[in-house]
C-alpha cells in the first residue's frame, strides 16, 4: 500500500507543469516579498565608553545572515545606518569586514550602525546560485536587514530614521535598495559606487581580458550580451528606475580612483538631476578608491548629511 501511494505521488509530481526560472531583474525584486526578521545579538565583541560592538544575525528569506552592530551608549532610540561593503573575496572575508573606519565614526556620532556580511560571507548562509544571479541576493539581504530592524523588539532603534551607506559594490547594492524599496530609507551616502548601468560593471569586471570568466560566458549564453539583449541589461540596471528614488543622496568620489571611474558618477549625477532628485556630489582631487587624505572631510560631510535627515 505504501509503495502504491509513493508511485501515485511521483506521478502527480511528474505531471505538474515545470516552472521556468525567474529572469534576474530589479523589477522582479520590486514584486517579491521581504521578510527580514529575528535580528538578534549573538555575542558582544568589544566596547568602549561611547558604544558597544556586537556580532549579530538575522533572517533573510530562509538564510541566516551574519553581521556586526555598534550601539551607542546612553538614552535612545538612535537613528540607524546600514553600511554596505564593497567586493571582498569571500575566502578571506571576516565578520564585519569593510568600512570599519566608517562603522566606528558613525557610532561615535550617535548612530546605531549595522553592517551585514551578505550571503556567502563570514557566518552567513550559503547561496551557490547568487553569483549567476548577478549578486542580487546582496540587495535582498540589505533590504531584509532594514526589515529586520523594523520588525525587531530592540528599543534602541529609531525605526523611522534609517539611512544607508555603500562603498564600491556596496554602492551598487544601495542604489538597488533605493529603487526597489524607496519607502524604507530616509537618506543615502555613496562612496565611489559601481555603475548603475549593469553593462559598465559587466564590461569592466567580467569581460575584460584580465578578468574574463567562465561566469561571463554562461551569462551571455543564457541571457545574451548587452548588444544582443539590451532589454535584459536594462532590467538589471538601477539607472532604468531612478525615478523611483525618494531619499536624498550624498555622493563622494575621488578623481584618481583606479577601481571605479569617476565618469560613472558624473553621468549618474546628470541623470539624477534630470529626474529632479536631491543629490549632493563631492569630488576629491587626487583621491583614490579608499579615500585617505580627504577621509576626515568625507566623514564630516557624511555625518552632517545624516544628521540633517535622520536626527
């Protein structure tokens, strides 16, 4: 009897229609549900007389995402800033790595700082398909981080005052958040962000001879190149949806950046102004990708900007 039931069940499964895999796109992210939740402190990492640093975890869909959180001491609630790190090889990435100077500075300035590691990083759950999905899972994790804050019972969060900051690839994550869920964020700061045109990023980091990869070949085989299937590449590009943005933006970029061309930010600012968006653009002569001599000025401007919109 049990064998007969198993055979019937198998026949039912085999006759079900096969669901095609969803084409990666920002419009697909706009229609999905976000269930970020269960944000919890895993352990205390360090502390000083200004703030306490914790290892945290939260749920993004069914994955557990690790990260760190700096919580100022004193009477809250405090506005929240989610920092989004740039590309760091997952083989060497460690919990909370990237933007550590900024994490410290912002916490000392009176903000709760949360730094999600993203899926496949540090102690986070693994998603082997995310690279082929253009790392859109990072955007999902960033949005779910904000949702986890809003769904949290912690009293030190001011859930109505949330900002985002992103560097390089993390800047791309931030722009995706701004166009996919513009209602979640009150202010955004970008440090030398990757292009909002997916073609630029594909050409620079996946198709250049130095970086030409098997992944790039698979992408072209499955979805077409930017030349043969421009509609697909438009769908991956935040620039196609800049009209969705509600939050004011502060953008920093150095003129000697060898990783991300300043010209990308120049174009972006033109597009944002043409759409009537609030954008402040600060260029730093001679500064490279990580901001060194100008970093104190960059942070002074960043905190002034976040104070204006989050406090």
